[in-house]
């Protein structure tokens, strides 16, 4: 019995001894940060040489010069350590360091790392699957590199601390991981890659998500209706892609949403009336899809709207007459290339939008007249496009009130009467398209002093008469001049040939007379001239021979 008792005592002592030894080993490991040093050196070796190697490939790289064993690694550029002893690496920020090579899988040994930022470099190869082993990583930024291959599933389903992930602007391919288990994630960005497959419905399990950026890929399938469960979502960017189907009505559940980008897809169906629930929505981009139906009146509930773009769809019906009154902060309204109809009465409500900068309704089926209310639009309006509709009547003189206009397009309508003098006084105007109407009258003789910033002017296919003013030569930045198919007469002013930046000149089908002068040789930038069907006479000037390499010439046959 005594012997057994003695053995038990020895065994107990041995167990205690082993426990103390284990504790000592653990303590020693905790006091050892050599694995961090080894990980950093492995990263340096992999990322400061080109994929082809070479001893001098990265001789000018700051990491090569700074990351040396002469000083503690916590003082190395881009490295930040904790305050504990021994210090451990918690932040690694090497964005915009011109890094090449690959990302070392040994970074996974930085077990205290909470932020890894390698944005805007030239790193290539695959994203190491081992990064999914970093238990404390909260932010992973690999944006703007040359990374390829698939997105490691471990990053999407094994990182419980991850808050932000940005893998955008790389060459990542294959599909997104179908299993997503990121309980703290707030931002996911994998935009501008080569990703295919469907949008994982599992994203809906990430209840903390605030921002999703998946645009600029080749994703297919529909927009998952389960995304409507993400009540914290503020930004949702899903275009361009190749998504099909209709916009799910559940989108209307995202009442915190401020930005919705579904443009450049193949979406069909109507704009859901439930989108009227998005009272915080500021930017809505639905352009270049196949969306049908009308613009729902419920959308007017989005009173914070700044940008509304539905260009290039198959929308029909009238625009809600109170649109502008309901959206006082609207800055950009783009509805071109649809089949919208009715009158332009809604323009009167847009006078309420004092920051309106762009109004584009070209290529639709609007009828009626251009209302005088156009003159009440914002003084900040720079782009006003109403081309290719069925607008009749005259151009309102009050349109000249829009003193900030840079570009004006009223072509392909049925406008009549003269061009108001107020329009010629828009000093900031750079582009004027008034072609293919039934406008009459003449070009003011002092146009060169009124519109000094013009770069493009097209009044083709109207009924203008009189002569081309000599002052046109004062518009020194003029690049394109199209006065074709009118009734302009007299001679072509000699000063026209002195415009140094003129690229395209179309005067065909008028009544110009006289000879082509040798001054034509001054048009060194010219690329296209068409002067057919005029009353020009005499021999073609020898100056044309000097221009053969500069332009496509259509003579007066």
C-alpha cells in the first residue's frame, strides 16, 4: 500500500511538472514575435521582385531599402505594432508602393494582424487561401493590382472579424464563393474584375452589410430578392454585368439605401412601384437595360434624389408632372433613348430644382412645344438635350436666361421661326445642335464676339438665309462647323480658312459663290470638308493639293 501511495505521489508530481512546462512553453511562445519577423521577410522576398525575378528588379523599392534587420521591424515603413510585449504586427499598410511579385502566403502567420492594405500596386498571381486564417483581420484591401485566379472561399466563410474587403480592379475570375459567413462585414467590393456566375444569395445572411460593389464583372442570373433583407444597406452597385430578370420588389425594403446602380445589364420588367419606399435614395442608375412600363408616380416619394438616370430603356408614357416639385435636390435627370411620350409640361416643375445641372430627354416621343418655363430652370444648368422628339413651335427666347449652358441640343424636331437673339448671347456655350428643323432667319453678323467659346455648331438642314458672317473667325476654338442644307449665299469669308483648330467643315447644299482661295492651306487640322452643291466656280485651287493628307474632301460636283 505504501508503494502504491508513493507511485501516486510521483505521478501527481509528474503531471504538475508537465503542466508547468507547458505553461512555460506557452509563455515563451507568447513572448516570441519571431514568426512576425519571418512573415514580413517572406512578404518582402515575394513582393519586391518581378515575376521574372532578377537581382536588380526592385533595387529602387522602398521596402528593400527600409526593411532591414538593422532596426526593429516595428519601425519599418508601413508596419504598425501593438503596445504589448513583445510587440506584434497589427497593421500592414503598403498601398501605392509600386510593389510587384506576389503576395506571400506566410502573411497568415501575422496572427495579430487587423488591417492589411496593399492597394494600388502591381502585385500579381493568386490571393493566398491562407489569408482566411487571420483570426483578427478586420480590413482587407487589395484594390488596384494585377491579381488573378479565384477568390479564396476561406475569405468569405472563415473570417469572423472581417468588416471591410476590397478586391476591386484586379483580374479575378471564376464565380463568387457561394457560402458567405461574415457576421461583422459592412463593405464588400469586388468590382472591376472578370467574375462570372450568380450573385450569391448567401449575402443576405450578412445583416450588417452597408455597401456592396459587384459592378464591372460578367455576373449572370437575377438580382436575388433576398437582398431586400439587408436593412442596413446604403450602397448597392450591381452594374455593369449581364444580369437578367426583373428588379425585385423587395428592393423597396431597403429604406436606408442612398445609392442604387443597376445600369448596363439586361434587366427587364417594370420599375417596381415599391421603389417609392426608398425615401433616402439619392442616386438611381437604371440606364442601358430593357426596362419597360412607365416611370411610377411613387418614385416621387424619393425626395432626396440627386441623380435619376433611366436612359436607353423601353420606358413609355408621360413623365410625372410633379417630378421636380417632389425632388428639389435633383441635379441630373437623364431619360434619353426611350419611348416616353406626352408633353414637356414636367419641365415647369423642374424649376424647383435649383441645382439642376443636366436635363436630357432626347430620342423619345415627346410632343407639343418647348415651354417658356425652360427659362425658369436652374442657372446652374449646363446640358440641355431635347433632340429627336416631335416638338413643334418656336425656340423660347427665355431659353437665353440659362447663362451657364455649355451644350444645347434641339436637333431633329419640327421647330420653326428664327433663332432667338438671346440664344446667340450664351457666352459659355460650347456646343450648339439645332439641325434638322425648319428654322429661318440669318446668323448674326457679330456671332464671333457673342459666342467666343463655341467648339461645335450645327444648324444643318434648316432654312437659314443671308451670308456667313466674317466674324466667325473670331471663334478661335471652333472645331466643327455644319451649316449644310440651308439657303446661305454670298461668298465664303476668307477669314474662315484661318481657324487653326477646325476639324470638320460642312457647307454643302447652299448658295455660296466665288472661288476656293489658296488660304485653304491654312486649315492644317482639317479632317473633313464638304462643299458640294453650291455655286462655286473656277478651277479648284492648287491649295487643295497641300491638304490631301489632312482631309476627306467632297468638292462641288
